[in-house]
C-alpha cells in the first residue's frame, strides 16, 4: 500500500505543488516520470540484493530509505530539488515492491499461495482510495504555516506526510517478523531456517507443538531438481547448465549472479547439450 502511495499519490500532489513551484504542465510530467524512471534503473540491483542480504532486510532498508527520501522531498523549497528527491525516492521503491511477493510466497503453502498473492494486490486499490480520500479532505483546506520568507508548510506537504503512514506501520510490523526460511536454506543456513519454521509452527499449532513432535528433526535443501527443457523455458538452456558447471567448479555457496561473476573471472566455459539435467541448489 505504501509503495502504491508513492507511485501514484504524486499525481494528486503535483496539482497543488505546481502553485508553489510555479511550474507548467511539461515539468509536472517530469515529476510523474521521475519515480518510474528511477525504478527502471534500480530494479535489477534490488532483485540481486534480495538474494544476497535477504528479503526482510532489503524491505526494511529500502522502505526506510524510501520514506526518508519522500519526507525530505516534501520539504523541498523549489522544483529542481523536489524532482531530484523524487527520483532518489524512486530508486528504493523496487526493494519492498518486489521483495514482498517473494517473502509472502515463501511463507505460504502451495494451495494458499495464489489467494495470498491475490489479496496482496488488493492493497493497490485500497491505496488509491486512501490517497484520494485524504486529497479530498486536505487539498481544499487553506493551510499555510509560514516558516521562512516565502517558504511555508501547505496542505499538499501534509498530504505527502499522510501517505507515509502505511509505510511506517509496515516497517513496525516487518521488524517483528522473521527472515524467509527459504532464503536461509539458499545461503546454507539450515539451522536458522529450522528456527524460523519452529517459531511459525508454535504460532500456528500452539506452544506445545514443535517440528520435532511432527517428525521433522532437521531441514535440508533439495539437492537436485529435474527440469525439462521445453519451448516455454528457453532461458533454462542457458542459465541452469551454466549454474551447474559453475557450482561444481567453484565449490562454495553462491547466489546465481555471484556464480556468473566468479565464472567470468575464472574463465569458465562449457557447452549446453542435455535435454534433462540436474540442477544443484546451493
């Protein structure tokens, strides 16, 4: 909901902000584009960081950075500084925006996963109603608290602060939740993954129920997964054999992007020729 506020809420803000900044429609469109342009620049990096430092950690860091940049942008006295800060804010938007899908899906069993993801996207609609409702209430008000000379706190600045509220609430909730157990397994930390699932088990089944009482003594990542190369999986012929070869040659736990980087440094090459192959998950 907070991400949608930042992406689409600016369309309500710039109408009022244009009066303070004395900008035309051409420059108003720059403010609309700035956030999305920044997302396009940083989305791949944020995806890489989600696998490197963890989904929860990325969401916390990116969300707080995004809120900080958004708050600073609401205080900017003129157009160009406001535009720059909106771009900076947009750089952090892909972090929580895409990591939350992975995070929730990794905590949800297969049968419930489509429903959970579907309900997650309802937040976009709620966000649009949330911002529109506050805009109807705040923008008509003649609020002008003079701070210095021609600079004043106006209703559109307060509206930008109100759109940060869902982000603050989400960070508080997220700080009380654990990291994804699947992430821990992917980086070779099965003990931490077991501890997270133990906590989830006690929360769902009761304090007297443990994983051990359910017959689960330890967690191990699946060592092999058989994949069939079909027309719908054209990327598999390139990525999966490449990961297998690099994983065998490098002998250490790495995420896929690190494996490719290490392989380039080591000059590792190979030929993809198998239709059925085994992919080692580290």
